[in-house]
C-alpha cells in the first residue's frame, strides 16, 4: 500500500498500458501485421516507470495531472489505432443484429421512437436536441471532472486514492476497445441512414456541435458498447463517493447521455444496455488492483 500512496498508482497504470498494447502487438503479429507503432504507449509507460523515484517527489496535484495525461494519451492513441486497424482488416459489421433488436422492441429505430415519445420534434424541440448535444460533448471532460473532484474532496493522506479513479477509466476504455474489434458496429446513422428522412432540429449552436462530432468520427466501429454512456455512468459512480449534489448532477448528465446517444442516431439500445456491466467491472477491478493483498 505504501507504494500506492507514494506514486498514486503510477506503477499499476504504466504496467497496464504496457501489457495491453504489447498484447495488441503480439496479436497483430500472429495475424501477419507488423505494427511497431502500437508499442509507442508501451515506450512512454516504460519511461514513466524509469522515473518513478522522481515522480513520487512531485506535489500531489502534479502527480494526478501526469497520471491523467498518461492515461488520456494511451486511450486516445489506442482509439485511433483501432480505427486504423479497421481500415486494414475491414472488420465485418454486425449492425444487422442490433438494428433488428430495436425493430423488434420498438417497431422502428430507437432514435425515431424517442423522437415520438419525448418532445424532440415539437416547436421547441431544438432546445431539447441542443441540450442533449451539449451533454454529448461533455463526455470529453467527464473523466477529468471526476478525477479532479475526487482529488479535491480527499484528505491529504488519502489523495493517492485518485489513482484508483484514473485506473478505472483507463480499464473501462481498454475493455471497450477490445469489444469494438470483437463486435464491430457502426451505428444507426450509417446502417439505417435510409430510414431517417428528417433532419434533427437544432439551433445554430447544436448544429455546429453536431457537425464537429460528425467530422471527427474516424473510428467507424466504436458503437458497442457505448463509451459515452459508460463514461457518464462511471463518473456518476465516483460522484457518489464525493458529494450528494454532484451525484445528482451526474445522474442528470447520465440520463441526458442515455437520450443523446440514442436520439442522435449514434447507438442502438443494446450498446447502452451492455455498458453498465463493463462500468461495474472496471470500477471493481480498479479497487482490486489497489488492494493491500
């Protein structure tokens, strides 16, 4: 436990990144693809390990920022690599099964069902669509928000527990990427495009944010499970340990994220139904890695 208190989990996080990406590298070799680029996160993780004795001397806030930066880099790099791998391997899409499930349950695409059930297509529908679009963008800040909130809420002798939070997000995203390749799904916006004859009503702001999201979608197999909804749930889970008001706020964010991912045609319902299981797994594993045994 003393090591955890000193390095805030740097050793654990670095080793996780090294093992994860090295397995990717070996797997690609087995299938005849030599791709040393995937080892870059391993190299950076190794550098952090080499300088561990210097790292433990840093102020707590700097340790947290560096841990977050390392985890964020590895997550973004691996996400891009999965997209690149898809262009090489051409994973067979499994959208048909996910779309059929929604058609059986809702008798229409789930995005259309939400449009009819909630006030997304009314006179002020643009407001609600903007609200969930802004909430969808919040995904990119939820991890940092949770990590810093937890750090600020802990006593000085317990600041190291922030490393558990960082690790949980790293594990969740890592598991997600494996499923992206095992169960490649592109989403309703592509597979069911012909069924959506109407445009989603946005204001200028909502329309701009929507275009930003669409222009940045290089990874076309990142649907199952939903990383956005899962990240919101994981942030909500951590907020429960921090403050009741923050927990209520994050519960609202998770609800909006649930609606956003479906209503904006990014995901099928099965994508979201599976996410909570991975969130719980990542949460429990992060504590297990930091246990004294």
